[in-house]
C-alpha cells in the first residue's frame, strides 16, 4: 500500500475542536517538513503518542507550513523530533490554541 502525499490546505480546511478541557496546537515548520509526521505525547500519562502531518497551509496569498493538532486534552505535552527524540514541551490550555515555532529547527 502506497501512502498518498498530502496536498495543501486552504483557509477553513481545518476545524479545531476546542473548548472545555480541550485545546489545540499549531506547530509551524519549514517547507522541507511537508508530509512529515510529528508526534506529541502527554507528559507522564503513559498514553500513546498522537501524530499529525505537516502540510502547506494557504490563506489567500499567505503560505505557511504547519502540523495542526486540532484537539488535545489540557496539560503538558512533549513534542518529538522526526527521529522520536523529545525536543520541546508545550502546555495546552482548554479552549485555547498553543503555538510552537519549528521554522528555525
């Protein structure tokens, strides 16, 4: 089975499911990471990692590259590098969108 490459997304293509104790994470990257799967795991929870792909995101003439985790329970998360190494931590707050910049990674 061959995986299909992810195409770009336009404004409004991603729905964030936030509110209550659910928040979201937008991880900004470079164009070289398009198609890469980024993983996060909740600190100390022992739960499986959650992953999402980096995609080109268009908003009119503006283009960005990001992995969007649309619904994460509030708490602290470890962001894993492409090789699985923990690299960053981020706090998710219910009803809010956290951002992390990997464009200089």
